[in-house]
């Protein structure tokens, strides 16, 4: 007798290996309903791809995280991932104007320098923790470079941003006081930067004029800048750190693939893309259902919550041949990790850059390693899946 099919994003039983359950969802319940937490879920690539693009039916206005949707919290303006067009498009255009490919590309030498300064002292060791000693440091350093935050203060800001996203095993995010949306730790920097402008992203946010949804040409208010900065820091910090952890663990589990990268570093960008498909740091995305919609012959009523399981869609055999096989040479095309449509991740290019540079620098110093599985521990949050600790043994 087959066990009853159950999936729950808060249940720690699914953290170590959710993929057998995702496979069952795709085959047995392409539209799944969780009665305990009152949400629907889709898991096939086509359904996730189509649903995320349909913002009119599956709205971000109540948030992109299940707890937000259920809470009824009103999102402040500028919280891009929690808005729909037209306000979303106005606010996104402002960030696109600032968050340019040229500005991102210009960070590469500084990112590489940080990697060298962090990894070189580890080169003489026979073991170290890839996450604690490197992965959790790098993203906040890069965000600090963008925002103009002094290095001495970046760790405290990282810890504050991570804490707001963290949950206990089986628990949900704490949304009290809306602190997750406006980290006041940034407030002092905003005030200082307003009096001491520079060439960083924070200065640009404070000084760039735009036409708002009411047709008024203005600059952002202090509170709007605070929200933007909090969103940029939070969205790009923990997920990118988890990506670096997955690069370490997945390649340790596939030494032949790692050797291919050592022999041909030109494969590294595609390897990063394959890890993003194979083990996405953000496995699922929530939306609020604005109107009755038919999905696989059933009606999902207006007012429901829908979970789009990107991690399941990324391993859909309808999309990818042999999807559970990790292959750094795979022709990947469009995958779901950064979302689809108007809410496609604004920081995708930065995450790819960080992942590529980090992996190049790791492989240059450590062409071979194993994971100490007894000491490795997966992080448990309701939105991000990745390694909390990842001790590696250098060979």
C-alpha cells in the first residue's frame, strides 16, 4: 500500500531530500491541496512557468511567502517582490536604472579580491567549513559594496537580515512589527549617506528622480529607501550564501563533474546554472489567487494561496531528460529558480556572478574535497533551503 501523499513546506522531514515527494506530487497530485495550512500547490514545470507569469490571477500584492499571504500584512511601497503592475513596474524601473549590468559587472574584481582574501588563509588547512568560513560572508560583503556599507559593519547587518528570515524546524516566520520589511539597522546609513553622497547604490536611491504611480516626479522618501535597501539586502544575502554551499556539496557528491570543471574552467558558468536547477536555494514561491481558476480539472477558489514549487518543476522529466542527474554540460535553457515574468529576480545576474567567481576561486585552490557528513547541517527556514554548516575535508 502506498503511503498517503503529503507535503508541507514547514515540516523538517522534507528538508534532507524532498525530491521523491516532489516526483509523487508531479505524477499523483499535479494540483495538491494541504488542508493543515490551507494552500494549493503545483509542481510541474509547465504549471509553475505558466502560473508565475500570470500575475493577474496569481498576485504578489499580499506577498510571495505563505506566511505573508495568510497574515494580511499591508506591504509598504517599493517592496518589489510583493507588488503587481503598475506600481511594481514603476518601482522596478527605478531599480533597473540603478542596478545596471555595468554596475554589477564592475563588482567582479572586488568580489574576486574578497574571495582571495578569504580563501587564501584556508589553503593550508586539511579541513574547513565552506559555509561558516566563506559562503555566509561573501553575499553581505557584495551587498555592502553595492550599498556603501563599511566592511566593519557588514556582518552585523547580515546577521540581522538572516535572523528576520529564520524559522525553527516546523515553524513559521515571525512577522510581528513588520521588521522583516524595514530593517532599521540601515536607517543610520541612509541618514549619513544623505549628507555624504557617493557613487553607491544607496546614494542613487536617494537622489534618482522618477515618476510615481500618481504622475508626480520626485525622489524616494527616506522610508521608501529603507524598504528598498532592506529588500535588496535580504533577497540577495541568504539565498546566494546557500547557493555557494550547494556548489560545494553537489560537486563533492559528483567528483567526475568537479574534475571536468578543474580541467575546463569554461564550464563553470553552466555548472552554476545546473546547481541552481538541481538544488535551488529558494525552492518555492507563494501567490494570492485573485479569481476562481481551473487547474487540472479542479477549481482553485479566489482568496486561496498557491505555492509554486520551483524545485519540483526544475526536475520535471517533461522538461529535462533524466532530471535527477547532475550534469555540468546540460543544455538548461529557461529554469524556474529566479522566477518568471514581471517578477523575474532583479538580482539574478549578481547571484550568477557571485556563484561563478566563488566557484572559480574555490576550484583554483581546492580541486578536490569531501564533505564531512556527520558535521554538515541543512538550514531550516520557511523560504530557503541550504547548508547551515558544511565542513569539508581537502584531498
